[in-house]
């Protein structure tokens, strides 16, 4: 992700199936990105920095009239919101809101960035997309530019953690450049088809990058204290 995004947390997923071993869907089968990445509305994913520890980071999905909100929670509080659209197997990132300096900074992408494409396949070609961005704070313009994304599937292997064992997980690398820093930002995460993200490599409360491993997934109501520890 771009530096302003990674400094607080996360971004999302992608890749086109081409070469290598594909996920559960066949090449000729219609794939729903929303189902493939486990992004049903009203779902809570809880993660812990240490195995056996209390969940201290979460992802919570909230239905929006025309799209899906993906809330990144730290100790139960919003630190970022991604506004997602879907086009078959493609997951689109339309807008982000990031907590910075006590205020949410909003970034709109035109056109929407291709944030994920299902099914995943190890060794698939890099998925690249570019969009113009416009920032605002409290409704006032706060900068603009162009952002480029590159997403690679680095590997495919079984995954075992606090939430259980899965025979197939994909390690994803995200490189983003929004033109505001001297070097692109890079982050990683692991995805299990039809489950979602099981491992997020993100900054902790001190800014040190650590692995947050999935502890629990559940359907959650509006008042559910997702990852509130």
C-alpha cells in the first residue's frame, strides 16, 4: 500500500489465475470475489499478535447501499475503512478512509483500483493497476496524485494457526506507490479460498511489523465488539 495507508495498517488482496495450480474454481467457472475472499456482509475476523493471545486486531464487513465497507479495527476501534465494489471475480477498491492525527483522511480512486481477482494461482503474472487519487479531510481537499499497485502471489502452501488448519493458502505481496514517498510500500498477507485472510503482516501499536494470525471468524451484528481487546 501507499505509505500513508501502511503506516496505519492494511490494504487488501488480488491476483488473476494464470499458470500454476489454481484455487477450487475451474477456469471456466464463474467466481464470486466476495465469496472467494470471505467478505459476506456482517462478518468479523479476529486476529492475535501471539498464538493463544486475546484478539487485538479485526476485520469487520458492513453492508453499504452500493458497496461493502471493510473496517480494520484495532482494539475494537476503527483505524481504516475500505469501500469495496465487486465485478464477478474482481474486487475493486473505490475509496479508503484512514485515521490520521485524530481525523479520518479520505482517499477516492478514479477509476477504482483492482484490489483482488479470484481465483488465486501461485506463479500467476503480476496484477497491476493505476488510478488517480484525491484526498480530503473534513470535506476539504487535501492533495491529489496517481497511485500504482502491483500484486504477486509468492507461494502456495498449507496453513495452520489458532483458527485451524487449511490445505491451501496463498502468500500475497502488495507493492504500492502513490508518488508521495521516495520508495514504494510493500506488505504481505495470506489468503485461504472461501475463508478469507488468515495472516496479516502489519504494524503493531508501536509501528513494528508483525504477523497477526486468524483466531476466529463469525457472523457479527452491528453491536458486536469485534477484536475489542
